[in-house]
C-alpha cells in the first residue's frame, strides 16, 4: 500500500449495536470444550460427600462415625461436634451448615466425608449411624401459622426446663423463635378502605403457586483448597463472588483478604447461586480438616433435594375498579412457605409488592406477607423473584374485572397502564416507559382482540379441542436494584500494543451473555471489532468489586461501568493523537481500528501503531483505565418506598393454547411477546434470553412441579419432574420496544428475568378464554385442567388474617 | 453396590444359554432400564453380567410363514423404520413414535421392554392386541430348548414375568394380521416425548360392516402389569359401533380397570382417561 493510498483511506461509520453477535463462549460450549467445575481436578484432591437426614423433623440422638473413619481411603469425617466454631448461615442466620441436635427437613446435613474417591466417600456415608427421635412434621404453612403449632426453631431450654439466657444480637440458629414466622412484610399506599368505597366492582380470589426448581444442567459444585500459608482458594459457582467472599470469611473465622474465589464457567444459575448453601461451607470444613483440596459435586438427585426452589405462595387478592374501568385498589395477603430455613425466597415480597403497587395505576394498595417456617424445602431466588407469582394473580384479576364491568380487556389494560414520567404509589419513577407500546404491539401482532371474541364464540362448538388466547404484562426492575448500600460495578480496561483490549469486569458471566454484550459496548466506544477483546471476569484476586448477578442488572450496571472505562481510554488515546497530529481532540474519533478525522472518516493512524508509539518511548505510557459505576437509584425507606432501580422494564406476552377437553392437555401453540428493553444491544443474545425465559415460564405454567408430600420430595429426577422438551416449545413472535432509556448503556435496560414472568398468567387467561373455566392453581397439568373442566375442583379460598 | 464379578459377552446363542444355566446372571441388552435401575439401587446386578448384544441370532425382523419375527435385540428405532413393520404392523410404529426419545430408541430393545415388564411399557400394549408370543430359549441339558408363550400370560407383576432365570428371550412373534384388521394405540402422557404413560390403550380386531370382531383390548399403567381387558372385549365383540354402544363400552372399560394414585396421576383421572380415550379410538374406528 503506498502512502498516497493510505492517506486517502476513509473508514465508513459502522455500529455493533443491535447486531446479531454470537456469544463469545458459544464455540467452546458447543464443541464440548468448556471446562466446568466438574472438569477441574486438582492434584491431591479428595472427594467430599454429605450425609443427609433420613427423617423430616427429628432430634438427633446420636451420631456414630467410627466405622466411617476407619474405612481405608477416608481422610476426614465431620459432624457438627467437630466444628465447635460453626456459625449460622443464610439470609436470616437460622441454620448451621452441619445440623446441631435437630433436623428440620429432608435435605438436612448431618455429617460429611472427604475420601480418595467418590465411591469410598459414598461407602463411608453408609457406615455412619444416626439415631433420631421423630417430631411431628409440619408441611402445610396454614398449619404452621396456627397459634398452637409446634415450633420449627424452638427456643432452647436449659436442663431444668427454663429458658436459656439469650444474649442480645444472637441469631435464630442460637436463640430460636417463639413462633413460626420467619419474616413479615407490610406495605401500604393510599387507603384501601376508601378505594373499596369508590369501587363499583370488587372481587376476591385465592391463588396457589407451587414449588419449582432451577434445574441447572450443571449440578452444583465447589472445590476448596488451603495453601501452606493458610490462604483459601475456592472454585465456586457463585453469582456473588465479592459478597460471598466476605461471608465465607466470617463462617471460617478468617481474614477475607486471604480468600480468593475463581468462578469456572457455570452450567446455569437463574438465581440459584445467589445464597451460600450448607454444602459450600461443609466443603471448606472438609478441606480444612483433611488439609487437602476437596471437591464436592452434587448428584442430580441431590441437586433436586438440596438446591433452592422458587417460592411457593398462597395468595388472596382483593381488587376493585369503577364502571369506567379505572382501577381503585388492591389488597393482598400472602402466605409464603418458607421451608425449614430462610433464604432469599422469603424476601420475594420486595418484588411482589412492586408489582401489586405499581403494575398499572393503583391508587390504593395494601400488601402483607407472612413467610412461615415448615419442614419443607427452602426457597431461594429464582429468575423473576416473586414476580411470576404476583403477576399470575394480578393479570387474572385484570381479565376478571374487565369482564365484570363488560369492558374489553385490552381497553381496560390500556386505560390503567402508565406513561413515562409517572411515579407510582411506591415511589418508582418511570423515566422511560414503553408499557402501552408493549400492550399494543403484542395485541396487534397476535390479533388478540379478534381471537378473544372468536374463541368465546367457539367454546360450545363440537370437538374436543378448544382454542384460547390470553394476555399478561409485567413490570420489573431494569436498571439494577438498590438492595445493598451500593449497586455498583467496577471495570479495569487495558489496551496492548496491538490495540487489543483486556476487559476486566466485576460482573460474572453465568451464561446470560454478559461477556459478549460488555465487549460490544466497549468496542462501540473504541471503534474496534469484538475479536479485539479478552474478558476477565472470574477471579476475585483480579476483578474489581461488584455486588453480583441478580435483578437483571448486569447489562445495565456493568455495561455502564464498561462504557465509562472505555470512554476514559478513548479520551486518553485522542489526547495523545491530537498532540501528535497537531489538531484538536474533538476533530478526531476512533473507528475500524483507526484514529480518524471525525468530519470525514479519513484514517489518521492505525490505532495499534499509535499505541506502540506510546509504549516504545522513554516516557512510555500505557492505556489502562478504571471506572466504577453506581446507578442513581435510591434505597427504599422503612415503608418500602423509593425509586430502587435506575430504570424499569416492561413487557406484554400473549399466549395461545389448545385445550383438549377429553384429557385436559394444554398445548401452548404460540407466544407473542413485546418487551421494552430500552434498546437492543445484541439481537442474537436478547432473542436467546427471551426464548429461554418463555420456555422457563412455560414449564412453570404447564409441566414443572416439585411434589412435596409431608416434607418428602416425590420426584427428585427428570423422569417425574417434567421440564419442557423441544417438541412442546411454542412458536414465538418477539418484538422489541426501544424506549431508549436515558440512563441505560446505549439506552438499554435489563431484560434477564422479564420473559418468564407473564407466561403462567397469560396461560391462565388463555385457558379461560378457551373453556370458560378459571384455574387458580399452578401448574396446569392435564389432570388439574381436566378436573377443573369437569367441575371437580372446589373453589380455593384462603382467609387472610385481618390487616392492621 | 453390586456383587458383580464376571462380565461375559457371548457371540452365540449356545454360549448365552449355557451361561444362564446357573441362574446367577444379569442380562444386559440396551441397558436403558438396567442402568438407571441399578444406579438407583432398585435392581442388584448379579455375579455375572452378560451382554447379549453380540449374538447375531437375536436380531433382525423377518417374515416366517404367517408370522413376523422380531429378534429380541431389535431396537425401537429399527422397528420404527423397518418396511415390513411399517406395512403390516403400523400400530407398532405408532408405539415406537411415542417411545422415549431418539437416544433411548436407538439403544432400547424390544426384548428389554418385554423383560422389564413395566405396566407402562409402550411396546407391550400393541403387542398384546396383536396376539404376540414370546420365544424363550434355555439349555436344560446340553441342547437348546425353545418354546413360545403368549404375551398375554407372560407378565405376573411389575418387573416380574413367567420367564425363568435360565431363560433368554430370543424373539417376539406376531401373526400376520388378516384382511380388514385394524389396530390402534394411544399413549397418554403429559408431553409428546420422554414420558412414561399415564395410561395407554390398544384396540385391535377385524372391522367389517360397522362391527368389530375378534376384538382385542389392552390397557397400560392401570394395573400391576399390562392387561387385556376381557369385559371390554366381550362387550365389543360383534357390536355395531354406533354412538350409544361406544359410550356404553367406554363405561365398561372405565369400570373394568383398577388403577392406583401415583406421581403421574390419580386413579380417578386414569379411569376417566380410559373412558375418554377408548371412546375416541372406537369413534375413530367407526368413522374409518
Ligand atoms: C429416559 C428414558 C425414557 C424411557 N422412555 C420409555 C418409554 O417412553 N416407553 C417405554 O416403554 N419405556 C421407556 N423407557 C424404558 C426402556 O428404555 C425400555 O423399557 C427399553 O425397551 C428397555 O430395553 P433395553 O434393551 O435397554 O433393556 P435393558 O435395560 O438392557 O434390560 C431391561 C431388563 O430386561 C432384561 N433383558 C433384556 N433383554 C433380555 C432378553 N433378551 N432376555 C431376557 N432378559 C432380558 C434385563 O436383564 C433387564 O432386567 C425409558 C427409559 C429411559 C432411560
């Protein structure tokens, strides 16, 4: 290339935003080369296994580990007695990793073994003898809340029967609880009594939401190793490395600075890795006791038994409206089955109350939850975080209210849907808001209005197949959620002498595609191709602070952070170029791997060459920047009010079904979705995210059901726990509403949780549209639907306790 | 844990039945039942594990006189794709099509499905209504002894059959259906693939001038074994399939079965499905 030609080179403007960019980790995963935690083995490593309770609720009378300890190949056998400094774990600090004196659920951890092979560890578990004294089992939260219910976490008594002296500040695991109420939430805005008085129509119904679980394809696991100086290295699947590092340090009574967490690629998270579970702490105890690295992997059965579930909820909703279609009030009582211990499931009211208070304009709202202890599995966080449950009730009531006042359900929704600029009773302020666009788009593309009429007309026609169409909408945080004092994320960006970027981010990749989208945002700023980026995001010794993957926050928060770092790098590069080429920085820009003239795109110098010039001089300089982004959201006040997220995401989904009235089989034929995502960054990524979420919602609505009977899980396997399989996946028509959020990275908002939220609610409405029968309990399995169609389902009613 | 000491992979039927002589042998075909059952501790592998997959006499689908012989080792996929089956026994293809998933169909064998004797085994219901016989081989002295047993008497309980420990299932034999023969199979599960039947129904017979004769009805997942429904068969025999008759027979079918409640469904729902699906199949036959 001669000099004249080079000078004349013009780089055309281009953008990566909105393009279909394959996930950076896809080739490795598709070819089976990704090294998950399951594939990592350290030399000298032992295998850890846990002995779980074979009772649901019992006192542990004795544990005999002598035979297990004597088995050749066993290096450590531990029980609570071996760990005198055990600290309680969990969101409410109400359980010990290794149970002390009492088991409260099927999954409870009694002892653990580290041995030279999994087989030896299994054999050792069989040699441990435990004596129990059974206690009555409470498996129904309605029983647990009765005044005379036996207590799941009773206060310990002294030998003479007197109350042990309880020190202030002690945790529930130590001092117990005088009742079975794990948590309470009470929220109010406006005055529901006034709201009810202003109503022309009031309805009240009870809804029942069941247990489902994440079913990550990669089972849970951990590898722990203490080095000779006592530093701890963990290979962990956590979604929250930094906060967990601190917690682990507390549980081990060690300096957090000596803990390093490496996160290998994980086979699914969906919220399940948001809390610390007993097995993780037990793995650390084993490594400490055995003085060898210990690897612990769940079996699939264990994954079912001992991973968290979605929060099961019994919910009574009372709502009203005026004849003209104006919503007047909502009053909600929920009973959350907390299970034996408290994890994030108990805190789903944070999200549920947002939906009740703010999905549509609700002038008066009252929300009450009691999360009660039972001997059931305990619930954690799960994509959607209570919003599936809340939306299930609300959106059925939207249809029912519309029917009562004889209004078209679409018109009724549009009348109550908010616009940008509104602030809700709970203080959520909608800076960008594509709600009505979502409703209209989904309705038009699915031909909703016509089909609703047609299906009703065909209900009594001959034939066993009835068609139905149903709509539901959702509101969810889309710009992080300020639940900790900070909701921020840090980035370190480094450029090398070939203009390649190393993007070091605090945000974890859990399969959601964050690596790709963050690279895209950085490359957009620096005018480089995606292939120029290497992402480092999995080592607390390297990456900057972040509060974890949750609340659909990564693209928004980590995205803004990455852009911040990229902008600083760009400023530095342009400053250097401006000096060198004697022009103003504002005359220059970066594009296609070149510094260019902003006015006409003419290439000034190849970026890699400029960087090399910068490096190879006696006053060498490096382009290396850092940025920390903290969103402008605020903490909720004591009454749960405040603008917790920097942006809010909206979505409407229309579900079409065919109900076979001979069998009760519901076939989901089509889902038409419209999502306000702010802006599409990676079209391929966001489509994948939506499709996956829809299928997760479909499983929740139709097939998935973790059956718990008297505290016993009946179907801890994929034969009887039915995930949706490929032939059942409906046709999908997905539209994106680009409301260009002012605070979002390139205008984008979070969307990770959104697509699974509406499906069950819309399906309920579709089944009603098809058959005229409303079903208040999930999942819509053939037998449940068939029973309801045959009038064999008694009306569900849970009488809420009196508020105030 | 297992007592497994020997692994044996015979290459001829003689070797296989000889090995079975002492009875302390677990037979391995496709392994799709054996593996999960032994891992879950529900089945104990005996001292000798005998892999029968290298015995040529156990495979193949052939027309032998007035019978179709399907070798015990024939996989579900092979049955589904075989021209002879597609042409003469299409009801088996329907059953194969609703069987598990491609991966399992490629490994699972018809012999394994029969010997596993699950009340929900999907091949068993169509085989029952096709009057299939099981061919068994053993070596009581020093010579192979073969005999056939009607499938309708083969099953005694979940996982239990009349086959002795020394016997190997070598094939299943199905009489060629005559002119006018119809056969239907319906599997009811919660999803189209990878599901265990909640109930299944097979109906066969000769359909002429609006009436069914030589009727065979079998139900799956409503009793400890797949069952022939004799009362329903009798009620159907020679009847004109008008609407009232169909309803009456569906009710007889519902009353004849005695299912249980389990994780898949309640007894009530199973009875309802027997009624509704029997009705659906008979209406279908009547309309054809
Ligand atoms: C995921 C999954 C899905 C499934 N879905 C279905 C389904 O939809 N429908 C259905 O019916 N089944 C289903 N099954 C069960 C199984 O696949 C079938 O029963 C299959 O036909 C078994 O054949 P196999 O060759 O794998 O048997 P194996 O597992 O090898 O053997 C099964 C039993 O039969 C014995 N045996 C096998 N062959 C002989 C022989 N020739 N002589 C004597 N004894 C013998 C074995 O000793 C063993 O006890 C499923 C299994 C799995 C794992």
